[in-house]
């Protein structure tokens, strides 16, 4: 008698979740056997390549930020309803939601209310350690197990009364060799210009708020630095033309590169970085690049978020390290003068640079998960959830 395939539904809300979902599917196929599994859900091109036929295009609901969500609210609400209906109708053996809590958590709540027997695994913790910590306890009602990407999140959920949590490792761990330099790829101790990375963000709103400030910062830096420097900006494809236009008048002409391979090559040769807050700070940290971090949001978002933020830092690298090693400047503190003054010592062998380099060397040990890859460890936890359901 042929065994009934396991029905696994995965719901992602944006491109990064689609990539995580695809890796998880590959790991589940390897662990459980591709012929034993069938998949459904919401995803993009990566998940589609692994056999998920998305019930609607991911682009319909892939919005980030409070203002963007409000602007697309009818579409997002319809996506939540349609997705929850489809999950309940499919009655999967497990539902896995990935990141994008404004979308995926609402789906999970609706499914739990209508089909409480379906196990729900959440892949990527919301930033409960940074703002709105009360969300952790509320998640217990609709999340059976949480897969955390950052090492401190397991203890954070335990402290805040969140759902059972397993640290499975950040997907960057699987790729660190791609952006960490080989011998001789960085030239700070040699003659020639310093290689400076400028990373204004991957969203149009981030670029529009930060790029002019970054340009003014480089103007000041050029006047003050005893050593010349070259600037590289890795850009996502849909923002390349906007970045070219806004940097055309910079006195330091940047080299703008596209594509992941070019981005990682720039990381391997970079000596220092000026970056928007985000996952890129962890990429820089694992690559061993000293940095200064900046961020700006709209005044409306600032008024909403400032009273809610509880974290000691907005920089992921600082949060993993447990101390504010990386300088960060937010909103009104994010000025060309402040950024240039803080960035200047990182362009040569100084105590400030050496302090960051020493701290960044601790990241590997703090993020270590053993012999498994993050996607493999995540698949093991999902397998446990499947077995727990089959035994009840």
C-alpha cells in the first residue's frame, strides 16, 4: 500500500522569505524524501522552482513598513483571507509561516481559529526583543514552535513568555565563504586607496532618505582623510538607475555594482562601510568589515515607533554581540558631520578600528549551531512537528 504524501504548506510574505522557504523545502526533501512530500502555499520564484504553486503572486502582498502596509491594506487583507481559506481547505499536516508578520501572523491566527488541529511553525522571529515585546506571549496562541535566526532570540522568547523556540541559525552562516576575504583581498595595510562600501538600503524609501546624507558625508570625508578612498555601492536592480542619478554629482564618484556575485566581491575587498541598518550589518560583521550604521524613517513612523522600541540597539551585529560596538546614528543624529567624524578613524589602523575588528571575530562562535546547516536544522524541527502530530 502506497504511503499517503505529507502535505506541507508554506506561506511567505516577501522575497527573503521565499528564499528561506526554498532552502527549507530542499532540506525537507533531503531529510524525508521528495516522493513523500507535496507542497502548497504562498511564495515566489524560488519556492515555485521547488514545487510550490503559489495561490497568488507574492508581489501582491510583499509590502514593508507601516505606511506601505496602510497604503495596500485592502489587497493585504484580501490576501490574508484568501490564504487562510486555502490552508483550511487543504488541511495540511503542518503550516509553516515565514517572516512578514503583518501578513503571515494574521493568516496563522485565522487558521488556528478555524482549524486548531493544524500545527503551525513560525520561521523567523518578529523583533519582539526590539519593540512590542507583548507580541511574544500572544504568539503562543497560534504558533506551536518558532525557528529563530539569531542566537539571543531563544532566551528572549523564554523571558517574554513566547512560544517554544529553537535557534536554527541564520542563513548567512551557509554562505559566509562567499563574502569573507581570502588572503590578500583587503589592502588597508598596503599602498593605494582605501575601499569603502556604501550601503543605503534595499528599499526605495531607505535610499531616498539616506543617500543624500551619505553623499554629504563622503564630501566631508574626502576633505579630512589623509588617504584617498574609493567608493562602491552594491545596488539591487530596481534601484540602480535612481542611485546613479542621485550620486551623479558626488565629488567621490562611486562604482555601482549589480548582482549578488558583484556584491560579495565588493565585500571581500572592502576595508570599511557606511550602511543603513538591516541584515546587511550582519553580513558586514561576518565579513569582518568595520562600519558606521545610520537610519531614518518618516516623521509619522518615528512618532509611532519611538515609544515602542525597547532594544539597546537597532544594529543586528550589536545585538548578537551583546554590546554596542558598532556606532549607530538614527533620525536627527544621522548627520553628515557625525557620520564623517565617526567613519574617519575606520579608514586607517586606529584603536577604533581595532576594537571593531576584535569584536567581530566573536560572531562566528556566537552564531555557531554545530555540524548542521540552518536549513537542515529547521527541517529537523519541522519533522519533529510532523511526528508529534502523527502520534496524536
